[in-house]
C-alpha cells in the first residue's frame, strides 16, 4: 500500500483541525465528528488545546484512502507556535494549505506558502468555509493569484448558495472549455511542449495529458490545485481527497538502502519516558537494534509503534515512508538523523524567536524544579532558547509571542505543578563590537589568581559572521588542550556582553599565552598547585576577554522585522503617521486592484510589532493585513537597553567575574 505523509497548514482559525476531523470521518476512522469549540477533536488531545480551541502541538493521525495510507500531520496555525510547523516540514511528502473563504489570504498564509514553495513541498490549496456568510470564490481566487502565486488552478466550483449551508462544490468536467483553458494557461508557463501542441491543435491536447502535466508540476511545487469546500458540511472534501491522492507524490519505498530517518517531535510518556516521532526515508527501523545518535553514543530501540487506521499500533519495524513513535532513545533530540544523515537543510525555515522574558517561580525554593521542567519543555521545542544565570539566579526564556508565554505558564502549572510569573517581554537584542580592543593578564601579575597568561584582542567582523576565534601565537607554544579551553570559554563568555546581550560579529584573537609546565616538589607526584590546568585558562579567559571588549566598546542592536501591510488605499494617510510613531520605516509603497488597495513595505522594531497588530484594526476598519518576520539586527537609536536590572551592575567587571569563577569552584591563588 502506498504511503503519503501529508501536512495540514493554515493561518489560525482557517479550519485545519475541523478539516482533519472531516477527513477522518469520511475515511471511516471516526464515527462522529469532533468540534474544536467543544474540545472533542481527535488531534487536539492536550487539555490546554481543548480549552483554548487552538492547536499547540503537531499531531499525527492515519487514515486509508483506496490503496493509499495517509499519515496526516495537523500543525498549529498561531504564529507563536511556528516552531512546531518548522519541525514537520522536513518529513512531509505534500501539504494542504487551508484558506478561509471568508477571511481569505492572511499574514500566516503568506509565510507558509512562501516557505512551502521555497522548500519545494507539493501543495494543494483547500478553500474552507464556503458555507459561511461572506464567503467568496472569484475574488478569493484573485487574492490567491495576487498574494500567494499565479500558479493556482481551481478544480471545482461552488453551487447552490455560496455563503450558506446549502453550498455545494462540483468538480469541473473534463469537457469544460474554460477549465481546460485555465489549466493550459498555468501549465504551459513551464511546459513549452504543451504550449506548442495546444497552439497547433487544441483538440490534440487531451484532458488526460493536462491532468498528467498538472500532477507532474504539482509534484515539483510549480502548480497548486485549488479545491473549494467546507469542513463542517463536507462539501468538496471528497474532491480534495481525490486530488490529494492522485496529484501529490507518495513516499518512495526504498527498502534496500541504508537506514535514514529524521526525528521531528519529542514528547514524554506517562512515566516520564522520552518518545520520539520519526519519519523513515530509507531502510528500516527495527526493535532491539542499536542506533547511533548524533549527540554521541548508541542506544537500543526498545519499542516501535506505527500509524494505521486512525491509531498507532505496535510493530516490530518501521519501513520507508512510515511515521513511527520510538521508545528507548533517551538521548535523542528534535532534528536528529537516525542512520544515514539526510541532505543538509537550511538551519531554520522560519525566523528564530526575537523576544525574551525572565521566568520566576512563585516559591523561590522551587527554582531547581522550574529549570528542570523548562529544560524538558525546551527539548521538545529547540527554537525556544533557555538560559540560566547562576549568579543572578535568573532563568531566561526566548519566545515568539504572548500567547506562547501564556501556554508555557499553563503547562508548567498543569503538568509540573509549578506556579510561575513572567517579567515583561522584551526584544532579544545583540551586541556588536564598536572598535578594536585588547587586554592581557600574565602569571603572577597582581590580581591574576590563575597559573595562566592570556592576551586577547577583539575586532569587529562583517555582519552575520558570528564569532570567530583566531590564533595569533606560534603553534606549539601552548598545549592544544589549553587553546581549546580558551576557545570554548570565549564562546561561552560572549553569551553576555557589556550590557548583558549576546555578542556577535567579531573576531577574537589569542595573541599572548604562557603556562606553568607539569611539575612537583622533589620526589613527589604531580602537584596541581604548581602546574597550569585547563581550569586556569577557563577561569582567566572571561576576565581578559571582557577587559578587551570594554576597550573595544559595543553597540546594542535590536531585532528588526520586515513588514508588508495591505490596507485600503484611502486610509494610507491615516496609517502612515501611526507607523512613524512606532518607529517603522516604510521602504516602498504600491497600489493594486485599480488603486483600491495600498501595500506598504518597510522595517519596524520587533518590540513594536505587537503594538502595530493591536492598532491595525482600528486604523483600517478591520481590513488591514500585516505580515512581519525577522530581517536583521540594527543599532538601537535611543539609550541602549540593558538585559539585566541596574541593581546587578557592574555586570562584567573583575569582581563579578571572580564571583562566577568562585561559584564554579575554580582554584584561586
């Protein structure tokens, strides 16, 4: 039986989960349709998902269609949970992008379609809610062509009352001349042979040839069939299922090749055991076999369950194309490749989080339990950064937005019994060196408690280059273990710059070094107090590095989002001053639909995006659509923000760093 791993993606509230329920019901997997509002859907299994009526975690469910088993992955629609979508994209054979017939193309719809096309994931569009008042067909198709891609082809049409429950969706017939013309128009743009044949003799281009060309271009993510329908009434769903199974490419069955699988989700079972979700591309995963993990070491696979007929069932193995739940891999992480590594992919399909908050337990004695709980949550969501400052006793969490923060708070309370508070969310800034600076500390110098000599120079580097470590000393003059200790500590120390932000885009050069060779008292064994160790270099490096950075100076840079704003053209004059007040900088403006709509492109500080989202409905009569995504870091115009409260200053002077060293148990004097 063929296998198809299918993702369901959409802007929040477009009806993804309702469509999943309808597909399961149509396939006979469930007897009764669940409702998002009632919290009774199959894929929203978390109590929090059912209460809030939104999908938070990606969920997998399987159903059969003819000779194909479809593994359906329902993903979150809210942008705060884009990390869940990111992890799913790499394991899909195809996708259904759900668009509301009422709200139309929304900000997240555009982000998703751009990503799907960039990754060349075959995608079918399902226009949902044709039974709702305000539903559109012709104008919505125009929106799809204008806002997503011109390469869309409607495969059915709405009859019997667009906008009410009597709406029905009828597939276009093979003999429909207008439908054939639309197919030719889209497909011939990438098929010269088809165009030439059609120009010579229209009748020679059969509908079968057009369908084959559509399937071929859909598989290459060059064309996108569009199906209208309603998940609530079932209208158009059968046509969608037919299109999905006939137009989207099934998984290839490559049993004879070496094992290659990718982990896209990690969760914890009732007993706290780690459960990994993996897509098998080639070869076979077998129970009791030992698997090498990218993080190091081997672990035995103790259990496998595969998805079939709406459930996950125990299995001895999982072959190519299968999505499986795996037990026994305690060290596995999201994104790990099992067996042969997959071809390299871009690090992030979507921008990383640009907001940060401090999490505090309401009972201070539970800080350790809070850190353990957050670590467990972070292992399920690698795009959420978790960092602890041991000296300040603060835990930092990077996030996408306020809804995600509320969900984390509720999850900690319900699953871990921890009541927490959050400080105000702030933009996650970085520091870049302003100039060059160097510093050195020699053994036996006053104030140097370590048996090490280190000289470091900090220089600015090109934007986007990160942190580079260079050697300016003669090879062999310092043991490689000590060089490694310095390099590792440089990267760790630059996690907090002069004002507490991560330092980036710089080169750090080790230009001076010295150490005390292994020695001992007469007729005695090796004496650590007389000989340099790696701990000496790890302890001294932060002191020297921060002195050099102080002399170089740093500039705090805030995250900037590139935005696109679609508004009624007559409101452009009212919106522009509001953008200026939010420190947004328009970079382009154009009109569409005969001048009725204006599109404004520009840049806005990440900290102001939420303010713009809140004000937009009032400024645009509820018609404005905002799309914003991280673009780059830019110097802060006003006073540079500190990451920490002022009562903790000075942040990186020797007294503070020595407290860190002493807290780590490094030898002094």
